[in-house]
C-alpha cells in the first residue's frame, strides 16, 4: 500500500477556558492519500475547524493544547518550530478559511496579498515574475479583468469574488494539500456550485489532495471521495462517499441524512430532527458522545467509548451495534 500524504493519529485538541479544559478534538485518526478528497462533516462545535487548524499549527498558543501525531510526508508537523511551519504553510499545505472578509487583509490590495506568498516562499522570483504569476492565478480562479482586480481592496469585491481570491491565495504556490474550511459558507446556491466546480477543476489540474470541511452533506456528495463524520470531537463514521449515502451505519449519520429535505419523498412526510443537545466538551465523556440522543443506545454506550469498527470493506463506524461481543 502506498504511503499516505498525510496521516493523523490520536489527535487531541483542548482549549483552556475559565477553570476548565474544553476538549474540542478527542483522539481522531485518519489518512489522506495523494490526489484524494476527504470530506469532514459534522454540526457546529463538533471539532472540524479545530482539527483543521491543528494541521498547520494555527491555533492560539496561549490557550490551545495539541497532542498526537500529524505526519506529513513522514515528518511529524507537531515537532516543527514556528519558523519550520512557515515554510510548510502556503507552499506545501494551503488553507482556505471560513470567512474571506475577515481572512483577507482589508488594508492591502488583493494582488499584493497573493504576491506576498510567492515572494516569501520563492525569494529568487522577481517582482515582475510574481506579478505575472498572480495575474495567471486570478485568471485561473475565474476573476474577470485580473489586471484591474489586482489593485482592488477586499471590501470592493462581492462574496463570490472574495472567495475566489482566497482560493487564489491558497493555491498560488502549488501546494500538495489543500485544507478548505467551510469554503461555501454564506454563498448562494449558484455561487456555491461555481466554487465547487472551480475547486474540482483546479484539483485535477494541480493533482492536489483536498480536505474539505463542511456541515453541508450535499457539498460532500458533490465533491468528496471519502467522508469522515465527526460528533463531539470524535470521528464516528469513515466511509467512501457513495457507500455512506447509500448505507450509513452510525445512528448519528443516519439521523443527519434523514434531516435533509429530499425531492423523492412525499410532501406530507415530516423531516426528522435529532432531539437533545450535544454533550458539554468541558466535562468528561466516558462513553459514546451520542449516547443520550441515540434510540439504539445500550448500557455499555454510557460507560465505554466505542472504537471505530470495520462494518464492511473500507467502512468504519464507532458504534457498539457492530461489536461481535453484542
């Protein structure tokens, strides 16, 4: 089997709060192969963004505690110094953040922001060469009149153009891995489709691997090869995208899919909701985090955390329903 581009093992992320620790990510593990697209899906507060920012050490050092192993090309990124990580961010691993309006520098022209990455990672490049490369990237991501837009400030652009600028900023140094955090949030459906098609086209051209973080299952179905479903800081299901939608195994995944409006069911049918609230991540969770909201919960679910169990080929679910001892 080929060595994965990225391998995450027993990743834990905690935040110091007033008098306690909030355990946002609790021992997750997964791999990303070359040219593979992984979707990480889950409701708000499930730990998706914290896990993504931990990959490139962008969590606040004064209150974040990160443990585990993040192996990129065989090297543990958690052992890297800040100077070493600066050589990785942008050049090896690109990242698109949730809100382009707050992620872009409002005092700099968008062209200068993109050129800054080129000049930092490729100091031998001339300003003229960096300028041409920036215009080429603006054109590639579908921004019209790149020479004119080069001198535009973020606040003068529409939401769709700002998102395309963020994509250009993340991809201009040709990274091998792209982390896209809620890349379609706050965009209308038409612009969402354009952004996803653009990412798919660029991913194929540049032969990148992608980690797509979202709470939108339709985005996952459209774009991803494999899906990781997160709940309360843990991965509860891991499967190829077509299998996950056809045969979801974890009770949480099933309830998520049942809550999505569908055109092939009668109008009189009510959408199912997931009753209850997610657990408090500032307290200890001895068993399954979904136990209190699960119709299939057993006594062991409240006391022991279930491991990821292989329920079919390349399909895993963290649920005691599939434990042979049952």
